C-alpha cells in the first residue's frame, strides 16, 4: 500500500520552525520533500538548534542554491516546474524580488500550490514587521487572557498545521480545477482563528472587559495541576458538575461538597479557596496512589509528565505514539493512514537520504 502522499513532490524554501514543521508533516504522509538551503551554512536552525533541525527535517533531501545568483534562480525555476507544492517563509516580498514569486512560478507551472508562511500575512500594516511566537499570540488576543506562555510555540505550530490543511485542501481542489493557487498563511491569523470559541463565549456571557474575560478564562475551580507529597504533580479537570461531585467526594472537600456548590456558577466566586483546598488534599498523598483513587472515581485526572518521561508513558507505549529516531525519541504523526512509514534522518547540507 503506497503512502497517502506517495508521488507528491514538495519544494521547501522555508527555514526555522513553522515551514519545516509543515513540510515535515507532508514527509511523514509520504511526500518527497527537497529542502532548498542558502549558502554557505543552510537553514540557520542547523547551527542554532541542531536538535530542532533533526526533529522537523527528517526524511527530506537538501540542495544548496544561491537564489541571488542568476544560475541559482534558473535552477530554482526548473525545480519549481517539477514539483507539486512550494513552501516558503521569507518576509513578504522577498521571493518576488528574487523572481520566484507566485506569479513567476505559476506562469511556468499553473498546477503549483504555493504556500507562503509569515508572521502577519502578505499585506496589511504589519506585513513587514518582524516577530516571534509571543508577538503573534499578543496580537491574536491570547496573551492578554492567558497571562503567560505555554512553553511551546503555539502560533508557530498552529500556523504550520493550518498551512498543512490549506495545502491538502488546495491539492484536492486542484484535482477538480486542474489549477494550483497561492496560500497566504498568517501565523497570527491562525492563532486568531483559535480564539473563536473564547470570543463566542465572551459575547454570549456579556463579558466585555478584559478583567471579566480573564476571570472567565482563568477562574476554574477544580481545574489545574496540583503538587503531591512525593514532589510529583497530577492534573485535575473537574469542570462539569458531575465530575465535581465525584472529586468533592473523593477528596473530602467540605464545605464545598454541598448543594450550594453543585453548579459551576456557584463555585467560580470561590475558585481560589476551592483550589487551595484541593492543593492541600493533594499535598497529603503520594501522586500514584492519589491518581489511582481519582481514576477509580471516574474523575478527569492525569500525571504531569516531564518531556523525558513521554517515551515511557504506558499509554503512549501501548499506542506506539513515540518512536526512536536519530534525533532522539519523537512523536509520530498523530493520525495513522495506510502506507505511512518511519522517516529517515534529517539530511546533511546539500545531500539527503530521501525516502
């Protein structure tokens, strides 16, 4: 059985994280990805973080091309004519100035799907503004209601996955129209789209101030990570009223275990006191025994794992969610399709393992 994207050829001009993660997903789905790198040292992530490079560029090939030279541009044009998808992540306008913009390439390859990833999109007042994940989350409204970072680059990776969805949808559409198209992927607008459930909730509740919106987002009784006696933590997510009743019984949460606190609206004003009591109860027990008891009571609870524990977590082991690679233990593409195979290592500069 061939892989889902067997035969699809992807030309990857992107660097750093969002674009390479997108094309890495395409490689996991079976596409052939050629990574075009600038001389003399290639993608800056090779030097900045070799581990990240190894994780997101597995299974690709590499070609060093100087796009500022006429011969480099001609080689890039020839490659574009042979590929189905092109992904780039330079600042808006850079590829066009190099003679490799969508209009240039569509003229020689009308079937090309051309995806440009950028912080704020290809036009608008912020198009040329430099940025990183924190900036994009700030503009998307996430930072103001969360009050802190997530520890992972949310906007970067969210934009990668939206870019992946856009590329796959464009390929399906090409099957109908016979034409490729240009995809303007704004990392900020991808994060903004994730705000829709919150925006709907705020509007429905009439929460029109930042203070009220923060309270709705962060004031969650029975919800959080709580340290235990052995120094480990467990996460508890007893949001629904029936889960709260089970948690209150399991942890002896008087005086919050009565009918006066049976509804979420009744518990929210006392979030701080409730979570403090949960924290005190958890601190009295070791994590393994407490977790076992909560799960037996059908309470949403789970261990708080460190990155180094992921590969050995029994659930992930049972599902084959992690795999050993040259870049260390990494998660597999989370949706399994027939014909998918493990990828080889990331390519050396100007050379590659391919598939």
